C-alpha cells in the first residue's frame, strides 16, 4: 500500500462528502479521551491522521496557550481542515505521513490519533516515529475502532479498499512496548449507545442493526503509551 493510494482514497472522502461524517461518528469517544490526556498550559500535541482537523482544534483549546498540529497524507483533508479553521485557534495542519514525521526529536508533549494508525504503510516505523517526536515522559493517546476483538471491523479493509492492520489488543500493546513505551489499554464505549433499530440505516461498515450493537459493545480501543524519562 502506498501513501499515494491512501491520499487519493481520503481525497475522495472529502470530494464525496463522506469526510463530513467523521466528526459525528468519533466525537463522543474523543470527548471522553481528550480531557484525560493531561494537556496543560503551553503543551504541544501532534494529531496523526487529523482529517478535517476538528479534533486538532479541540486539542489546541484543551489548556491556555496549548497548541496542536495535525498531519495527514491527504491534501484534500488538509485543505478542508484549513477551510474550517477558526483564526483564534492555536491549531495548524500540514500534509505529511506517519512514517516520516517532519518534526524534530522530542518536540511534542502529547501525540493523539483517532481512527487512523491502522492505515499505516509501515506500522512499526510509524510507532518509532511517535516515540521519536515525543519528549521523555510524553504520552501517545491512540484510539482505534478496528481490532480483532471487535470482529465486525475485520471486513473494513475490503469496504474501504486499503490495507489495514487488524491486530488484537495484546498485539497493539506489544507493538508499542517494542519501541520502549510503557503501555496501558482501555475500551471506551460511545455514551450515545448503538441507537434505536427503527432509525438504523445500513452502510458499508455496518450492514444490519445487530452488527451495530456488537460494534458498539466492542467499543474503541484507547492505547496510552508513555515514553520513559
Ligand atoms: C478515518 S480518517 C480519520 C480522521 C480523523 N482523525 C477523524 O477522526 O475524523 C483517517 C485519516 O488518516 C490519514 N492517514 C492514513 N494513513 C496515513 C499515513 N500513513 N500517513 C498520514 N496520514 C494517513 C488519512 O488520510 C485520513 O485522513
């Protein structure tokens, strides 16, 4: 899988309007995680796979004088993020890849990523890059909805048409521990619940209501990876 293929797929998500649903789908879990990231005044956060930048802006507003930079392989996602930008926000957005993060060692206090890291072309290289750009004692907060304990997420690679890592919770933990992180994991459930059957509408990710219920019950996997002193 190439970065060009990833970029063109997500460029298309912007052109077709599909990208506009990302915030609604992910916002509840993100709203549970960001307040627990320990972002304090002046801290800098990197948002990997920022998409339209909505979470980047929340991260930048998490504490006085804090800032956030979102990076994404898709030029259309970055353009969309810039079009939605509020000039009072201390967020900015750059085109870039997880595998070669264009920032110096130890620049960031926090790394955040929502529903993006399993698309990595080279997952181990991406996790090494996260480790490199974090300060000692800095923490990466990575959330993924595709992991093998959430069995209905397996088919998403076919639906989206991209290669995607499909790892168990233990395997995710081992990948981060492998580059020297201290790792904890937790499941986060969307507090809105699975919705009601009468208003359920099938889509490519979720063909029927029972699948929706089981995806909801499996939740999101929140990986907290701390770089040692
Ligand atoms: C499903 S979207 C999630 C966007 C955003 N985090 C959100 O929750 O709305 C995944 C994003 O990751 C980006 N992405 C995937 N693989 C990437 C890589 N290897 N390097 C940089 N960006 C990548 C895609 O371009 C896409 O915008």
